[in-house]
């Protein structure tokens, strides 16, 4: 049975569906979810590109932040475009490299690259010393949708109008309200906020697996204060084939569903877990790790080749240079946020 039909049947049987339940099915259902089934999504032939697909210098530069870990784990490893250059750039090869992916197609590709694979964070049962990486993962974790209603809040759930999925109003749950009170910021009447309890839960579990080491989360989003101007309509959106997609209710399982990550909430989780945590912009973070020096070296190499070197080699270096520069673009990938949490 198609995913849309199963969602309809569940609503008819149980009543309106919480938005986070709908989002979880639409993205991770093993028989019809956007990530849980189908082809590899993070590729030029797929639906979106992340920093590691744009340039291998993302992984190579990130390697400078993690020292010599015995274990490296990436969650949401996609095509392996982060793990491959990062592991190759480490001064000492790690004893264990694990690529965690919900997508069967991605796990197959990662296994072909020689990585140990797993489908969920829960597969790593024992705490370890090392590094956990998550690039553009938390924006896809199921979240609730809340709307300011006077001095209180209501949630948006999923109901049916004949056969069409529609948004319906539902009372805000206590844990929803507690999160909103802490992290929504100033929101006008009718303003929309994505409540990211699952992201907080994920971060607590990930930090709980680190006996010692570093967790690095990279994603688009901002602090509570920075997100306030975006609350008029909220930040939830879909992607498909490298473009903004349709309403998420129209074709569940056929589009990515995402929203800006609230990093103020994540910083609190990390600090409450006993980690030393800091938030950076991606451009500042990568520059501090030496990426501007790499770009300068590539620029000098291109200039040398322009003075009489091989034309094809010059074109390759120019392409490599432009891709590396894209990682620092202040209105693009450079404006992503990097959360670094260290367990001593």
C-alpha cells in the first residue's frame, strides 16, 4: 500500500496525526519514506547537495578539528563524501570508522567504499572515545509545528478533508509549551515555530555515547534571537531535484522536509550534558582551521598554470578553487552553523 494511503488509513482509524509522526513517516518510512527508501538523495543526480558534495576540502579541513580519534562515526553519512576525505586527511588512521544511514541505498554505497555501516544511532550500544559527526541531519529530524494564538499556543496536526491531507488545529502539549517558553523567542500572534524536541533527544543520545571526544553538528539554522524574524510563516519547507518543492502534505515520501535548526536549544542540551560547547559560523570555523590558506594555495597554483602550464590542469584547479570558495560564501554555505561539543 502506498505511503499516502497508509497515512490516510491511520488518520481515519486514530484521528488527526501529530505533525512529527507525519514527518517521520514521510522521511523515514522503510517502504515509502524519502530517505528510508528509494535512491541516494545527496548527489548531483539526486535532490540536494551538502558541503561535502560541493568540495572534498570540507572533510579535509574538518579533519583539523578532531586530532587523532580512535573511532570516527558519521550519522547521516549519505554518499560518504565527508567521511572519505576526512579519514584520508587524519594524521593517524582511526581504528574504527562507522557510517550510519537510514537509507538502504546509501548504506550499500557506503559499504562498497569499505566503511562499517549501521542504520541507527542505537546500533552503537557501547560508549567510545572518538568523534561523532552530523552534517545536515538535525534539520530533517521530525518536529512539531506550533502557532502563536494570543497569549497561548496551538499545534498543527494532520487531518483529512475527504481524501486530501490538511492541517488541523490541536491543543499544544505540555512539553511543546515548555520548549516554546524556553526557545521560541518573541513571536507575534499567528507566528509559526518548529518545535525541535527530537533534535534535543538525538543530541543527548549522541553525547551519551561519547566517553570522551568531540561531537560536531553542521546545519542551517541560527540562535533563537536570529530566528525571530522568520517566525511570521515559519521555516518549514521541502526540497526536490535541487529546488524548493511543493507543500509537504501533497506528496509525502516524494520530497525532503526540513526547517531551520534552533541552535540555542542545542547549546543548552550540550552544556547540560556536561560538554564544553561552542557555536560558530561555518565560514569562520573553516577559516580558523586553515581553509583560507588552502584557497590561497589553490589560487597561486592556478596562476602558475596560467603562465604556461597544462590547460586542463588549470581548469581542474580553477574548479577545485571555486568549490572550496563556495564553502565560505557568507550568504550561502558559509552562513551555516557549526556546534562543537567536547567531552573531556
